[in-house]
C-alpha cells in the first residue's frame, strides 16, 4: 500500500474519531443559548466536512495508485 493511501486512511480515521468525540461530548452537554447551539452546530458541521474531504482524498489516493 502506498504512503499516500496510508496517510489518507490515517487522516480519515482521525477525522472520524474527532467527530465521534464531539458528538459524545455534545450528548452530555446541557442546552445552551441560541448562539452557543449555533456555534456547536457549525463546529460539528466543520468536522463532518473534514470527514467528507478525507473520504474524497482517500478515494483520490486509491485512484491515483491504481
């Protein structure tokens, strides 16, 4: 397996772990103000976007290797 695929897989695993950790923390939080909730949602969306980007990067790495 190429280093770029290994790197992309590691980045994806890390991004998924970050998202899961955030969602677990969020489940334990009390409701906040509207502004706090909006910040939390923006943060979670940015983590989801990072996972999606890592998935695309991994697919691109696999495509380029094959």
